[in-house]
């Protein structure tokens, strides 16, 4: 068994491997205080089929026994992930995903299980640290390690990985993730603090992150496995030259200012026409032809944007036309239709009594929530013809993002004793629908 530990302010984070879950690609037990998180990673062996995306899944689960509790309900088992668990999984997924090398397309699953919880040391960031360490010591190719810390500020002093009790006195609650030389993700909420203070918090957090990454590197030196060799796809220069001869500069006009449907339709027609010209000579390379044509179009759009002109013709300092209409639904407590360009949100507010607060049952015990914001992203908002069966992780994440943006301007329950539920129905999307919410 190998272990490493580091002391951060008044807390210690310990990494252990080689004792539990030894048949995985990599497994690490992370301990801080009496909070214990087991993180495992497994990746499929051999050659994998290219699905057009990297099949990484991150699953975060809190076991009720971790805090000496039994789940409620008839079945008395942990069921589907709660919104808190979904958000924690997304917090880990985002800093990990960009660091896998191009060409590695094997199914990869990161499982984070909270096995013990002391109520003082929050497990979410420990899960990210454990996931990074588990991948780093495994044979899975990766450009990490990374680390995450949460940071608060109490009496003008930064606190790393604050407890829930400390956060009640903090004017900042932010999660920062990064490598030894850069920050890769920031997410959080603050109570009207300055940009300079936010930047100082990020810099302070990154200093701690560097120390945690160094600890992981020490663990890798002791027990890290040899990484798999990743063979990047061979670039068919001859095929690309033929495509360039056919395309010439015809594709440039596709990025001239136009609405979303017209632009996407023109691109689809153009790509289909180019692909059809290679069906006889290169029948096995049609996917590569399509990808190359799309890349050329996207690179041109990127160049235009960096030069000062966006896809719809606006400059960097221009905002889309904004229109707001209120009270459009006659029987709701409050409603508004927000339209910004081709992004549209129909948002509805409902007031209820204290009995209609949301009860949250998790390892920290029963809690109640008087302010809720729910975000729905139906397929029709982007013109897709597909059924919608359940709530997606994306909808949970975007709803939480919008809720954090408004929570500090909502009245306290003591001043306004009502439960508030806000629902954002995205009617159209061509831009940030969470900001529209």
C-alpha cells in the first residue's frame, strides 16, 4: 500500500492506494478528517470504435451509511442520483475531460463513492482529487494531474475547503480546479464582492492546488503504472489536398452573417455536396471528409471572430436585440418571456407556503429549500425531432448556475415567508440559455 498526505491550513488530505479495489485501472482512497471517499477508474482494453466523442462518464454517489443514516422511502436503498450528486459529478468531469489526449477513445468510467462523512469535510472536491490521482497512477493516458479546492472568505481571510458551518459566515463559496501551471475551471457564488477579490481568491486557491498536484506526482513516482500508447489518427494529407482542391474558398461565404437555421442549412447542404464527390474514389473515408470540411468551416469562423466579427455580424461589444414581455400567462403567479436574438426563455414564478419547501434527504441529514429554480431544455428549442424521457444532467447544471446567479438578490424567508419556485422553459436556443434564464 502507498500513501501520501498534505496539510492545508488546519486540515489534512491523505491519499492511499493498493489496498482496496485492486482490479481497477486505478483506485485511490481520499481521507480528510473522518470523511472518506473511494475513487476508482476503469477504461476498456484494446482498440475502441471512434464514436465521434470521448466516452467518459463520471459517477458520484453518497452512501447514506457514510453518516450513519438509512435512506428514506419504502426500499431503503440509495436510488437515482440526487441533484447534489449530479452537480458533484459535473464538478469532477469538467477539469478531467480536456486533459485526455487526442486519439484516446476508450470507454472510461470514474466512480466516486462517499464511504464516510463527518459533517466537517465536504467530499465533492475530495472526489476530484481522488479521480485525478486514480487516473494518474493508472495505465490510462492523461495529461494531469489536476486538483480542486473550495474556497471561502471569512473576516477578509481565505479559508480552503470550508465546512458548511463556516460557509454560513462566508461571503464567497467557490470551487477552483487546475493543474500545476494553470486554472482549468472556476465555479461558485459570492455576496457582491469585487472582481479583484475574486481574482485574489483564484490565485490563492491555485497556490494550494499546486501543492496537491505535487503530492499526486509523488504518489505516481512510487506506484504509477506505465501508460498505454496512444496512436493518434494518421492525417491523410493526400486526401486533404484533394478536398482543398474541390472546396477552394467556396466555404468562406457560409460564415457570412445570417440566422441560425439558414446558416446551418447551408452548411449541411455544402458538406453533403462535397462528401458526395468522394463517394466513388474514397468510399471508406467519407467520415474523414465530412470532419475535415466542417473543421475548415469552423476554423474560418474562429478567425473571423478573433478579427472582430461574430457569426451574425456583430462586433465584440454588440449585444443581440433583447425583448422582455411580462405577465403573458393569465393564471400563473408571475411570467415573463425573455428573447435575446434567437435565444428565448419562458420563465414562470410560483409562490407557496412553508409546507411546500423542498425537502432534501442526503448524508448531511434532512434540509429544506425555500428557493428553487428549474431549467428545462426540450429538443424542439433547437429544432430537433426526438423524444424527451427524463431530466438531463445538463438541465440540472444549468438550472443550478442560474439559481446561484439570483439567490443573493432574493429576500430572506423571514422577510418574505413564501416558497418560491421559478421554472425556465427554453423555447429557442442559439446562445447561452442559462444566462437567458
